[in-house]
C-alpha cells in the first residue's frame, strides 16, 4: 500500500534563490524579525505563507541595477546599448524601478527608459499568467495567514536543511519563498458590497485566484 504523504515541518519553506536554484527545506530559525513603520514584529515562521525580500535587502543587485540605469546616459554608445539590453533581460519585475527612474530622467536616458518599459509591457502582455509576486519592490513583503507585513527583515542569515544537506544562506540569496505544502490552503473572506456597487457589475475584492483554484460564493443581505 502507498504510504501517506508526510506533512512539511512548520519551518519548511520552498526557497527560490537569486541564482535560479530552488530548494525546499527546514530553516534553522523559528521566527523572522521585521522592522516596520509601526514597530518591530517577530513573525513565527509557521505563520508565514510567503515572503519576498525587496531590493533594499539585495545590495549587490540594487547596485547592479542602479549601474545599468546610470549607464543609459553614458558617453559610450556601446555601454548605453549594453545597459539597455541588460535591463530588458531582467524582465518585467523591474518595471516599477524603471518607472521611478523615468521621473527624473532626461535626454537619451529618458528615451531609452521609455523604450525599455514599452518592451517590458509587451513581454508582460504576452505572458498568459504573469506572476505578481515576482515583481521587485523596495521593501520586504511577508504574507501570513492573517495579514501582510511590509518592512525590513533584520534576520539576515540562516541555514536550510533539505534532503541534500544543509545550506548556509543570507537573506540576500533569497528571491522569494513560499510555504511548502502538499495541499491547497483554504481561504475564507467576508466582503461587504453596497447596493450602488452592484450596478457596476464589478468591484475589487483583493482576493487573488490562481488557475485551478475552486471558488465558492455565498451571498446574504438585502438590497434597498
């Protein structure tokens, strides 16, 4: 008979690393310390559904990206071309950073940024299922089962133990992480809709649905 699947340990996460590698394993820490505008939070690892370190937590990548953007205004044409190609290669996830740079850009730098953004928008439109979680933001984003935290993770190093052994990691090595689970998580949410909104046939729920998910809707209340 087939042995039942073993549930992942609470500290187990699937890690997507900056070098493209992926691994699922148990982390050596039980919580993340996060600095926010409202104070310091200690988030238990078993409450985290996903985390995405921002650009500020990747100083080498941040420096590289800033260098490419700066080189768009280089006196050297080959350097300008090389920088533009490198930014396009980084893809749609850097679009927000390029739009921020565009606000103060002038001359050829402005023109090249506009061209790059047009190309990235085209790439995004051709993607059947664009992954919003892949987009770069300035701050770290931690999604828990109850709420989302935006701030700066100060837990900067840990180890991950998988079936292949133990790997020492820095936060800067991690592009993003998701909860390693063999079962889909059930999410329940109550939404209040005004009568005026119903006439538009559309409203924002902030509920993200992926392909293959099952959605059940129960409505109650009165319309006056």
